[in-house]
C-alpha cells in the first residue's frame, strides 16, 4: 500500500508540473508572436485552437501505443521539455534569420499540444493496475487542471516580469526534464536497462543544451538583438508590460517598445513639435495639460517651454519608462530632464483607467500613445475613450492624438478621425508631417469650438516647426485622402485595429 501511495504521489507530481509547463509554453509562444506580429487576440486565439486540437490528436495517437507505456510517457515528457524549452529561442531565431516565423509558431504549438495530449491517456493506463479508471481520471485530470491554473497566475506575475520570455521557456524546459528524470529514477524497476540508459543520456544532453542557453542567455540575446536592431543596444529590459530596447549609433538614440520604434533623436522634433506646438497655439490659457503616454519625457520637454503652463500630468502604464526617462543619461539629456521639473507630475496608470478615475479638467490633452496594433491599445482609439477625453477638457480645451501614418495605414488614420467625431467633438482637424524615421505621420486635433490652426504661430523655440510649414501640414494630397469616411471604432468593434493591421501588413 505504501508503494502504491508513493507511485500515486509521483504520478500526481508529474501531472501537476506537466500541466503547468505545457500551458506556459503556449502562453510564451502567443506572447512572443504578439511581440513580433501584433494583434494579440489573433495570436492567442490561434494558439488556443491549435493547442486544444493538437491535444486531441495526441490523445488519439495514444491508442496506438500498446506496450512500454511508461517508457513512452517518459519519452514524451523529455521531448516536451526539449521542444518547449527551445520554443522561444527558436521563434527568436526564425524571426531574425528567415521568413518561416509562422510555420515555426504553428509547428511548436501543435507539437507541444500533441505531446501534452499523449501524456494523460498514458498515465491513466500506467496507473490502471493500482486504481480504478474513475479514480485515476479524477486524480490525473484534477491535478492537470490545477497545474494549468497555477501557470496562468505565475506567467504574468512571476515568469514574464522576472525571467522574460526567452529565459522562462528554458527554465520550464529544465523543469519538464526534471519530471522525466524523477520518473526514470522512481520507476526504474519497470524499465529495461537500455531504456533507462537512453533516457538518462537524452535528459542529460537536453539539460546541457537548455542550461547552456540559460547561462549564456545574456550574450545570446545581445547577438540576436544585434541582428534585429541595426544599432548598438545600450539598454534592454523586459517589464510586465512590454520589452524595452534603446539603441545608439553616434548621435542617434532610438527607443523601441515591443520592437516598434518610438523615436529617433535625429528627427524626433519633427514628430513632437507638431504634436505639441500646433495645439498649444490654439489654447488661450494653457495652464493645465494632460499627456497620455509620453513617458519618455519628450512631450513634457516641449510643454515646459511655455511659462503659462502651470502643471503637466504625464500618464504612462509602465513605471520603467518613467525610470528610464529620469535616470538614463542619454534619455534624460534628450528630454532636458523634463520629468524632474516641479511642474511635471507622473502617474503610472492605464490611460483609460486614469480618465475614468479623475474628475479634473484640462486645457489641453495630448495622446502620445503607441499605435493600435492590439486590442488593448485599440480601446484607446475608441469612441468611448474619445468621449472620456472630451469630458475632461475645459470649455475651450483642445485635444490632439497621434494617429499613425496616413500613407502606410491610410484607413486607420481616417478611422481615428471618424471615431473622434463619433466621440462627440464638433470640430476635427487632421494634419500630417514627414518624419524620416517613420515616413508620413499623422495627427488629429479636435475641439468643441472652431480652431484656426493654419494661421498658427509657434510661441516657443523650435528646431523644425515655423510659420511657413504649419499651413501645409493641414493639406493632404489626393492619394492620402479617403474615398469615404470610415465607420468609427468602438470597444465592441475595434475597426481601427483591423484597418491598422491591414495597412501595415503590406509594407511589413
């Protein structure tokens, strides 16, 4: 009885950890695919569907395993550790060096799913001699699902922020190998000597590979990054919210979030000056300004050029961006230490949540948010969001948002304008500027009163913007104008997301 109880404990331990590892692998693959391709809903939906279908395939395949069940289970566990552990490194490799990223994603999902689906039927049959079928299934499935629950909690709160995707897959792979090793040792008397030796050798070899990659993950990631990013990396960190990379080449400092360029120091005034100084020229008494996004401090830098501005509130989701903007010498020099100014307050919050939780009104609201390349960001370009923005403006207040490229993502740009109008703004003013690092880039300004931006004069020192340039910003050539006004984007139907991805898919 004691031996039976011990066997049950080993099996339950194995099922629990296997369920945890398997689900984390799929979360890692989905997250990595989202980093590189955007549209997290699509990536996670495809992953879940393929994973479940592949588990069914694995369960079906198990019927053809007639003998040596324990050896087959241990082999599946070791293979799962190898494939799962190498999943993210393989995705990084596929993205950096080839055009086979999607086939690799699909192959990994299906392999992990099939191996996971193979395990439970094998374990049930292995324990068939010691417990009845109903008890076996109850024990195995309950602990498998419990492991899956722990995986969904550990992934966002521990694994991703502490280890990042690359290291997390390697650590989970080693954990999977440990399951195989424990079963090799515990059930040694049920295995042939040849099978044991092969299992130990395969586990040891795989552990050396995964452990070596884990130990050298810093240099490996540096080398990979150098393949993807053209310039030397001066800062890199995975936060709970995004992957931050900063590069430098001579005088060019660049910031990337999840692989997407945020600015180049060589031409960032071409972006930030139209975003700030055009609407500032339309506000009579710009005392209180809200910046949604802009945690790098560059928008705040431009706003602090106005003595009339008494308070600038910058809202950004990721505290690491604020920390970087304050403490990194290159970025702090570029933003003129704007976040150290007593006139600047920072709030670490989601922009939507911030607007819902404050009663304050502002003379100017600037949205310097990332492009709407996933559902979470698309909600910040929705009719509801713009309605919230409108409710937090003073009577004569002005709102401006960056609105992606009217050339590369034309429909998305004009969808943003339609959505702002649907959010209740009586007057909207789209404009655009050429930023060499980005190409043609767009903004939309809005207010409850008529504005006269074409005759605006910057009231602060600028490097790019002047009186002669401003009128041309509001003129669009025929190939940038929409054939018809697109439907607005809503929380329920994030049309801006589809328009954005369709537009950029061609160019990428």
